[in-house]
C-alpha cells in the first residue's frame, strides 16, 4: 500500500489554551491523537517496548511541564516529536544498544544446547504494532520507508547499528517525512549536518536490509496464502513433525531465541535443535501479527498447572513463501532451571499482543 496516513488535525486553540493553564484533562485530549505514533517513534529509536514505554511517558511529562512555554512557532506534532526524540536520545546515552542474537555472536553448533539466557537486557523486543495503531503506508509524501516496514525486525535491528543522532535523523526524515529544517531544529544542528547524517545512515541501514521488505512480501502472497503458511507452521509444530517444519524453511534459515544468545543457521542445525528441544514439548498456538510480520503466540504444556502457558512469541520472516528466520522471544519462566533471567515476554507483554496468559487443556 502506498497511501499516506492522515496526520491529526491541528489542536483546537481553546483546548490548547486550557491545557496551558494547567488543565490535565485538556492536556490528555490534546496529546491523545499523537500517542500511537509517538510510542512507535520511541520504539524505533530504542528497539525495546519497555524502554519505549518509559521514554514515551517521560516525554509526555516533559511536554506537560513545558507546555506553558510552547509558543506555537512549530506545530504541536513537531514539538512533541522533538521532545520524544531528545528523551529517547537521553535513554540511548545510558544503556547498551539492542541487538538480535545474529548480531550478538556466531551461530551455535547444531549439537550444542541453546545456552543460558543473558541476565542483561540487550535484545531487540517484539512490537505490537497492530494493537498500538501503527498505520499502513507512508507517514507523509516525503517519507521513503513505510510505517510498518520501519518496525520490522530487520529494520529495527539495522537502526540499532547507527550512532544515536544518525538514527534520529533517519527516522525523522525517511520514516516520518519531516523536513531537513524541522529535524535540524529538533536536534539543534544545521541542515547540512542533517543531510550528511541522513546520507550515512541510509547507506548503513540499506546495506543491512533484505532485498524485499516483509510488507512487500506479505502483499505479494495475499491473506489467503499467509493464513495457509501460518496454519501449516503451527500444525507441524503441534504435531512434532520436524520434516514438515524444515520443509517450510529456506536452506539458509536461522532460528533465534532471545534472551538466549545462541542461534542456529541452516537446515541441518535447525533440524537438530528442533528435534532435541522444542519438539520434545507439547504446544498450542495462536496466530497474531508483530512488527508488521506474521507471528505466533506459542503455549507450552505445563503439567503442574494442567494448562498450556504462554512461553514463546515466534516472529516469522518470510522470503517468498518460505520462512527465512524464526525469532522466538522466550518468556523467562521457560528458563527457571537457570535461575533469574530477564526477558521481554512476561505475561503483561503477551497481553500487549492480545494474547491470554494460558490456554485450557
């Protein structure tokens, strides 16, 4: 889809005036039309739903405190993006960049166990774009990346390789379509610096992206074929049919499981991993979408509770009709035998995707 999304209308002057006088309800109504896109902006900057939520809330607080000094020389939307961008830059300055296992280290030996999860939070996290209202198409006619394309896992991972200000420039210019002057004002720099940073950032990101985005792939396959792919995938896993799973993969497919750093590459390694670990368990699945991609909520049988419990969120990256990557975001409880482990897929995180905590037997 190449249509542009609608930008919220300029705020009602009376509502703005009331909010500037300290009316919290007026402020809530003033910023509500922008909340979804600002949250997605923080996620693109940070690669983490947790960090994005913190930055988003901090940005709203900064905007509330600064609203009396808002002079209207820029649009309210541009002003909110300026605050959200600089808040995200502050977060980036005090924590390590987020990565996927493929960027963290080499692939594992097919006969090695997945390994222990890292205690530190270094992983890109999945994003519930549909629940949070990320639009299809371009954010503006000047944007060059689609909005859902810009939350795909490959794009988010590529962004994390950019220096922080280059990341901000690329998102503001190429994803959101702000002018070079608006970006320069937001970052307190020159238009020439913005243009130079954009050129360098685009080169780095494009070198790391596949030839075709997931959005283009999904459109080419169509809803009916996509439903068949997800159904075949879940049936194969639930049936413990390793041959059926592997038949759906590209020969160079990878399988990763953050917060575990180990990952597997190629059909031989993936087959050995599936046979030894996931397919020894009983599973049920719920199809969803995450990061603008096909995804599946995976529920593992818990004999003690006699329930299927949310354990993994698989995000599928397609190449044509085949699956080129499975990124399975694991819940910490899966690794209780290893002790404490941080992870993004807590029960609350599953609920963000509209998933229940458990499925009955």
